[in-house]
C-alpha cells in the first residue's frame, strides 16, 4: 500500500475524473469528494477507479425527473444508473425545497459519490450504500453541516494507483517538436 497525502488524493482524483470525461468543474468537485472518502475509508482508490471506469455509462438526471423531485413527487426508475456526480451538482446548485425532503432517488450509480458530494451541504444520504454499484437512496435534511476532517492520509494499492494515473494521463498534451521549440518541457536544463 502507498500512502498519499490528502492533497495528492484530491489532485489525482480530479485529473482521473477529467480523463474519464467529466468537465474540469465537476472533476474538481470529484477531487474534493475523493478527499472526503479517503478521510473516512481506505477504499477511496477503488471508489475513484470505479467512477472513472463507469463514467460513460452513468446518465445525468433529465429536467422532467428533476422537476418531479422539486415537487416532492415519487421518483421513477430509469434504464441506466443515475450519475451521482451530476445528481449531486444539480441538488447543490438548486437545493430542493424543505417540503420535498426526504426524497427517494431510484437507481443511483455508485451512491458513495452522491454521499461524499453532499457531505458539506444541508442535505445528506440517509443510509450510505458504501461501494454498491447501484442503489436507491434517500436524501434528507441535515441538521448540522459537517466540518472537514483532517490529519489522515489516503492509502491505495499500486495497481489501483497505476490505473488512476493512466486515466489522469489522458489530460496531458502530447509532446511535439513544435511545442518544444516554443519552450514547453524542461529540455536538458530546467532551472526556472
């Protein structure tokens, strides 16, 4: 096992999320959520790898579904798992009225991410589902907003680290002679 600082957990996760196809804004949110998972759970690396590998198969909540949530109406199941990141972003950007809570959301993919994203908000997942691939979740009002935990490192095995680093490498610009001529890279001596 390799111990990473929480900053390294956040940075690697953000890059891996971007490499998996998330926008930079969502990737940064994912990095912060990965940090929260790492503080409480040694499986943050597997959670991140699972998100990166399944990102393309998760769907964002459609406007009609979000409108039903706002009205407090019952959720309807969908064919594909609901993206926990885009769902959390929707809930955080436009919080549900108190009358809509508690809200049961059906078929959330990788619900550990929805829980981690909502942890520092006025909402929470009632019964976190751990590393489940798909689950129904209940969103309820949180009495107190949690303060960020500190003082821990994120353990990850070498194979998972290599897989996440490979995903993060998709964000790198390929080298070219033209970019080197313009000063990219360190060249022989990098003393700046």
